[in-house]
């Protein structure tokens, strides 16, 4: 015996269809935002961050050179016995240069490895996007067709279950 469906409300199918359309719209928008964020992050790493840390490295090298020159001058000057401030300035400048070198190295590493780290995740998102754009559209079409079929069935059932209209008697 064939299985039977007990449909109590066709309106529920319409509500589900509307909710599914809203879900698809919001999901697509979210996926587009993620793809944009991935692109912006790559551009930020390759451009803005690299330029920033290259500039910082140049500036910090200049500060280090100035601090070293000041320390050298202080050591040569017969009037100055105390060089601890200049030595501390040189140490601080060397730490700043080392920090900038490390940051630039990190940016270069991230730039080099970005695609290999992000690609597996973006492929998953592309799979989800394909699912939303193709399979879920087919599901929506199926849902619309099912609604039409059930509405047609309901109309036929109402016509068959309605008591027959009395035939007007013919006058004799």
C-alpha cells in the first residue's frame, strides 16, 4: 500500500517557502561578505601592512643610527663622563628595529602562506554557495510544484465531498 501524507495546511508550505527564500537571500549575502573580507585581508597584508612595516623599519633604523652617533659622540667628548642615557637610547632603538623586522617578517610569511591557509576554507564556502544557488533553487521549485499539486487536490476533494446541489424541480 502506498504511503499517505496527512496535509493539514497548505499555508504552512507557503510560510516555509517564504522563510526559505529569506534564508537563501541572507546566506548568499553572508557568503559574499566573507569572500569580500578574504579579498580585503589579502590586499591589507600585501599592501598596507607590508608598506607600513617597511616604513617603520626605515624610520627605526634612522633613529638607531642617530642614537649610535650620539653615543659615539658622548664617548669621544672629554666633557661627558656619563653615557648611560645614550646607551639606553641605543638599546631601545635596537629593540624597536628588531620588533619592526619581526613584524615585517611575519607579514611576509602571512602573505606567502595566506592562500594555502585560506583556500581550503574558501572551497568549503564555494561548495555551500553552489548548494544554495543550485540545489536549494531546485528545492524551492519542487516546493512550489508541491503546493500547486496540493491546492489542486484540495479543490477536487472539496468538489467531491460537497453535497450535490439539489436539482430544481421542473414545473409540471
